[in-house]
């Protein structure tokens, strides 16, 4: 299974953009990159996913490098409620169960 | 709309006692189903997944087992709990073949004493 590498923690000032990096150098051509976040004691919340093109939704933007070996999640205007653990995940192909294999994630602290 | 139910929300059990956690999904059919566990202060570990009734795949050897007696029902069990079984257990599902989000249930917090 492709693995991801993320910094264990990051700080961000409220109102500024939060840029969370992720390395996934062993990703296969048909595997998608997913981002989830988990606020303490809750289930993970889906943020965004992509294959090779950059993606944007109401929560965030996902920038994937051309070689697909790394990506960056961007929260354009971080708020205190964005404080959470953010997981970058490579989704296993569906003929292998479509599993999400979570790493340790990045603990993002948004400060006033 | 699709919803996922897990119960109980909180459980305290003595070492050596049996366990049964249930997860049910509504509003979809033929989903892939997953059981995850999160130990205190750690990431989520995939325990089991199922692509259909009575089709269970185990990710790690452990003291737990899973069953899927119906399309939208996923059960996590143990005959004798260990202290190390304590944690936050999450059920999740996704529509098979979909590349959309995987939905997570509210979780069960299990404490083994």
C-alpha cells in the first residue's frame, strides 16, 4: 500500500492560509489522494480528493504535483475551528477493497 | 440520504468479557464497509473491510473478528477482551466503485478494565 509522509504538527495564524504538505512518492497511477481531518473525539471528516488535477471545493484546495509524488492541502482562510489532525491518504484500488490507510497525520493548530 | 449508525456510543467492559459492536448503514445498497480503531493519541488503524455479505478481509492479526450478516450491517466481535482492545472504534462505508468520500460513523469508545 502506498504510504504518505506528513509533518507531525503545524501552526497557522487565524485568517491566514494554511498549507499542509504531503509526500506520497510510491503512489500508483490509479490511486487517488484523499484528505480527511479529525477533530478530537469525532469521526474523520472528508475534505477533498484528487487524482492528478488540482481540485477546489468550499472547504479547501488540493494541489498535486505533476509527478504526483506530493500534494498540498490549502485552507485559504483558516479559522479556530479548523484546528484538527489532518490526514493525507492514498486510496487503495477498489479491486483491493478501496481502503483508506491512515498515517499519523498533521496536527494543525490555528492560533488567534 | 445516507446515514450510518453505531452503538453503543460508550462502553466499559472487564478484561475477558465478550464484545459486540454493531454498525448499520441506511440509504445505500451494496456498500463497502470498514472497521477502524484509534488508540489514545494515535492514528486510525484499519481492522477489517467487507465488499459483500459474508465477505470479510482482516488487515491485522488480533483478538477481534468481524461479520456481515446483511448487506448494510457490520458487526465487530471478541470472545475475550484484552486491555489492549481499548480504543475508539469507527465504522465507515463507501459506495462500491465510487471515488467519492468515505463516510464515518459517530464511533464507539471502548474502555477495557
